[in-house]
C-alpha cells in the first residue's frame, strides 16, 4: 500500500431513513494505491456508505474530504467529475443497447452532430482488450452472460481515468478465471495509485487483496484492521458481535414422496442436455457445478422460463407438466433466480409489492380482480418478520435496502403461498455470512416441514453441508449422483472438472 495523504476522508458520517439509523458517526479513509475492504453483515451500513462516497446518498451529518478538499453536497455527477467510479451489485447497463453503446452512454463521440461510431468501436475494443475481457463490442447486453455483464460494468467504470474505484461484490458472478483476470487488473490499478473501496464477503479474496479492512455492524464502525494477519474468525466475530460457531445448521432429512422428477430434460439453446434427477419431500438435493455448467438453467426450464427441446417434468401427483411460471406457482413450485436485480425484483417498487407479486391470484389477496390491501400488508409483514428483514419497512423501495435484505424479499414470495417444491439458484450470492446463516436456517425449516428443495450452487461448502444428495453438472450434463459416503469434496470437484477424484487432489475450492 502506498503511504501518502488520504485520497478520501469521511468523518462522523450519519444517515437516517425514517426511524432507522443506517450510519452512525462512521469514519472511513482511503489512500492512493490501497485496497480498503468494507466488511459487515446484512444491513450493517455498507451499501449506504458506498452510496455516500459516490454521491448517490446525501449524509445527514459529517464531513467529506477528497484529496484534502472539503466537499459539500457530493452528487453522482460530481463524483464522476472528481474521478470516482463504481461498480454496484445490481447492474446499470441498458439491455437493449450494445456493449459499445453502453460504454459510451452519456459520453458519445460526435462531430458536427453525428456519432463517430467507428471511433467509439475502436476505443471500446481497445479498452476491453487492455482489460483482458473477450467480449464482442457489437453484441447486445441482453445476450451476454451475467459474468460478461459484470466485465462490461467494470470496463464502463474504468473508461475514464479514475482515482477512486468502488467495487461492490465484483466477483459474485465471475468464474475463477475471470476473477483472476480482475485481480490482476486490480494490482495494476493499485500500482498506478488508484484507491479501491472493495465490498466482499469472500474470505479468500479479503486475505488475497486487502490492505485494510473496516468492519461495520448495525450502522457503526467496529474497527479498522490491517489485512495482513487478520483471521476469518476475528472478522466474523467483529461482524456479528459474538463468537461464531458452525455456520451450517443440522438438517434432519427424512426423504418421502418424490415431488419433482425430471427425465431427459434438454434446453433449446443446448446449455442443458439430457438431464434426469428427482427431488423428494423432506430433503435438499444439491445441483453442483462451476459457473456456466448449466445448473442454473435447470430451474429456469422447470419453471417455464426457458424453452425446452425435450424431456419430461413430473410433479408429485404423477402428471407430466408443460411448464409456465403461472402454472407452476399454482402447482406449488417456486423458483428463485440467481440474478435478483434483473430477474427477481423490481428495485424501484416497494418491498410489499415485490413480496406479494407471486400471490396476487390468491383469493385472500388479489383474486377476482380485487386487491385486498389490508390482507396483503398483514401477510407481507408476517413473512418479512419470519425472514428477519431489517429495517422492517414494507413501503420502502427495494433499491434502498442491502443485498442481503433484497435476497430475503425475493425469498418472501415463496412464503406468501402454499409451495411444496423450492428451486433455488445461488441463493446466497453477494450476501454476508450472517444473512447466509439465516437463509440456511430457512432451508432447514422448509425441508423439515416436508418441502422438496433443489439447490443449485457454485459454493462447494454450501452443497456439501446442506444437501442430502448431490448431482454434479459439467458442460450441460449430469456427470455424477452422490449420496452417503460419496458426498465428498473430492467427488464433487471431480465432477466440476470432468475428472476422476484422484486427479483433483490439492485443488482449492473457492469459498
């Protein structure tokens, strides 16, 4: 880390939303060439703090100094003009524009009122090549994978020379190879004197990247510690305020009747080929594999969000089903996407509307064309309390809440109606350890109450600790079904890479 005067100094920053104090007298600083990690559980104040830094949120109190100069009323435009760029968890790209159009949005190259398209295309290609991102600049953003969209967001933030870069869970959707490319880029930026504010819950990344770590809890700063030498146990204890035992709850799997059976399922786009599996009442079945292996598409196919080329989907009554989201919800099947920002939530609408969206056809809430607002509000409040959403403000827009709370709001949909089959795709992506523990407890409660749970996850510890059985996918196909003594790290990793267990000894699982 470079030692110099701070690039950024925040002193005694406070921010209140109604009765909730999101930030309480928080101090934070950032030096040139430093990567400073913000760490804290769901609702700790991280999102509010980075929004203060980028000018998206005005603090109620406190001082904001940039390169020694006091700033009053920082705005998003002012932040950009002062060399502050950000990549947030929820993407800001326009799906119906190309990559190069997104990169130049609001800063188009023009001559005599005409767009200089060839110049912009050349600049976009050069930027992506310099960053090591292999993405066609003429492709529509809607056609890109989530990992590719993440790369475009990063490229957009770095388009103009920035001296401060805010990265909010930047690797949540990246493969290991893409993440390593990002880490090399970060090292180059640091050598160039760029200060980086980095929000992450991945301990491996914190150990590898952090110069300093600031821990927030309940809107207050707990401590700032040096990255070198700090242990995972120390960070988690500071984050939650108490020693943390085993993260994963003990689950009593009592498999009963088969509630979901998939036979020879294939997708029209070829990303899923001849997949067969079953999930029984009272068990969690893990669907494991690397990013891009096709595991996430399985739930989308079952729920009717993707075109099916072949195969059968059979529910508990034995009847084959041609799926659509409405039909599957009515049959007691609910799907929770990995990309809550694009597929799961309407961020500019209240929590109440998001939570009840999948239950509006129920007679007690919205049947026969009438919305029963009092019943809706009461039921939503009950579910939000069950999920420990904090602050408990159902009428606030989803965009004002942290990633962990947004995930809980999406999960609330499945508790608003009678669901027996739950399809989870990366349910803990981009959320903190404390929120993960709460979601794991929800999975336990659903399972022990007799639900069938299909859990697609890239997190190996999650799969191993929660699942009764595990299917492993590789390049669109199921390559192994593991249960009992075969549910081991070596067996799962073997399937990840299409190898035999002995060939993957020594490979470190990404936490």
